[in-house]
C-alpha cells in the first residue's frame, strides 16, 4: 500500500499499534529518550508543598534549544500525577504520558498520541484499583509551550 493511502486510513482499536502515524510518534519518543539519556541540556525546578500540591518540573532541550521533553510531577495527601510531554524536532507536542496513582492503590495511565497539528490522534487508557476520582480533563494540563510553562512562577505564591 502506498504511504499516502496508509496515512489517510483511520486509526482504529485494531490497527492503532501499527498505524503509520503512531509508529512515527513512537520514533520521536525514542529519539527524545536517547537525547535525555545524554544528560545534557536539562533544567529542573521544584515548588515547595502548598495546599495539596508538591510540584517538580524538568525541561530537556536539544542542541538548538528546542524543547524535546517537559516532565511535570506532583502530589498531595492522597494522590499523585505526572505528565511527561514529548516534542518533535520542530517543538510540536506529539505525545503525553499521564500517570496517576492514589493511596487506595488505584492507578491511571493515559497515552495521548498527537498529530503535527496538535490534534489528538489516539488515546490509550488503562486504569485499575478500587476507584479514584481522576482529573476530568487532562488535556487542560498539557504544556504546548514548554519553555513558557517551565518559566512560569510558583503556582502557590
């Protein structure tokens, strides 16, 4: 099948793992992991505990200063979340891994695959445990402009 035809084929529950657009995003993810493992171009900051929130932000950039990974994690008395954002070489958000865990052993794992235009192509959702009230709209917490998100002031001040 010619590549142009494969890209127009919709993503479905039966083909999403091998769909060309998902495979492309996985390749971007692998490139970013290789970059992160070098340990260069990494900044981190921590915000002290304030009403039900502890927050750690990490920003990884490539040799041109383009953000390639922005990881945010935080937690409170009964739960924690992490958002791991992956960007392509043009700085476009392509993948977000959301992990949630609660003291009652509930967990949430969301994998968002995004197109070059920023639209959500596919979401792989897994959760378990006795149940927890997870955030309603994780998309509202996506960092589409990671440099600005990292530079933002302490949200608790």
